C-alpha cells in the first residue's frame, strides 16, 4: 500500500474508486464497458471524442511508476496531459515524464521537451543548428534555422553562461535543471532553442513554461501579491492634492487675527472676553440711556388713583 496520503481518505464503499486506488495501480476498478470504446492505433491512442480521452485518463492515472508523482491517481491531470499530447502529436507518457510541478501548483516542462516539440512541430527545412562560442563562463550558444520555402537564416545568440546559470538554494542545490552543472552546453542549447521558438514561431509554445521560468529566488515562483491595500490611501492623497497656503486651520486663524484692529484701551482682561461678555456690555449700555423711572412705591400709588377715578 502506498504511503502517499490523498485528500478525502476515509472509509468508503468497496466499489467506490478513490485516488489512492488509482495511485496504487488498481486498474480493474476503472475498467468498464466504455473502456472498450477507446480506439488504439499503431502508435498510441486514436481518440474521436472527449469521453474516450476521459476513459484513457482513468487508465493512465493507474500507471504508477511510469508517471511523475503528481500525476499518479490524478485523472484530471492525466486528461490535460493527453489533450496536450494530442495537440503536439507525441506520446502522453513521454510528455508526462517531461513535466515538473512547482510548489505554487504550476506545471513546467523539462528543457528537452522544448527541443523535441520544435523539431516535431516547427515548419523547418532541416533540424535546428547550433554552435557553442567561447570558453568558460564567457561562452554563448548560437542557434539558427530556416523555414520550409524560405532562404532566410533566422538565428539568435544566448547570453553568457555566467549570466544564464542560476544560483543555488539554501541546500546548495542548483535552481532549475541539474544540467547547468553536469552539462551546461546542452542546457544552453535547450534554453536557446526555446527562446528561438518563442521569437520565430510562438504559437507552438503558447502557455508553456520551462522549469527555470517557474523557479525563482526561493526555488519556485510565488503567486503575485495583492497590493490593493495600498491603493486607497494613495488615491485619497492624490485626490486631496497638496495643502494650499492659507487654507489650513492655523492659517485661517492667523488671517482672522491679523485682520482684527487692535484696541489700545482694552485691557488684557477685556481682550480675553468672549462673545457673552460683549453682549452683556451692550445690554448695560442701552439701559443707562433711558430716563429714570419712578420708584416702586410711586408706581403703586399711581395705579390706585387710576382705579379710583375709573
């Protein structure tokens, strides 16, 4: 029994097929009447519809050690590999063993894959030619080819080996293909072939990434970070604009103070008086201008006389 764990491992009905069953090669659990409908040609499958591809993917997922670990028991992954293999007209098992799964979940392809696909799919008059120029870390790789029906030689030259060779991870292992250490000229040729194809016939490798393109400074490429948190504050600052001189609170208060004439007769206490003190002073001044009225007693006597006369 495999030591590999799978999502959803739990007690199930005996006739239910799990990913563990597929990874352990229990092909009998996926065989059905539909399996006989998958046509076989001289050099592999000969599919006519998507159902046949799905049935073949179930069987392929049980291939065990003939697949890289990420594809064992992975019917969906095998389905994708078969579809891509049909597009490129190569063996699904061969293509599967050229794949590499990064820690971020993206599928990359080994360097040899690119050269094989270019030779099989590009409309070349003859195979791509190459030349290694220079020595040591200064050597470069020149690749050229001619399309059928043309005479123009299309070529590119790589950067220096010293600039192309990736660094090492925390364990001292080379990032990317080990060929950078064991056979750097071969790795330079593979990478330059890939770049040649992306320049002159990009439709062949659209959406396909190399192992070195997936792996970056930490060994694998990381998903893009969400930077939307920084957008709103910066946007508010741009919309607010720079603070104009004389339009902030302190500038307004200074302008009011400068426009108010100073009263030399007012004491420091008077200067500190508020609006309520000013209103009280005005009321007192108004009442002092009126003539004095009769005392309280006179007012009462006058009222009595008016009542008696009435």
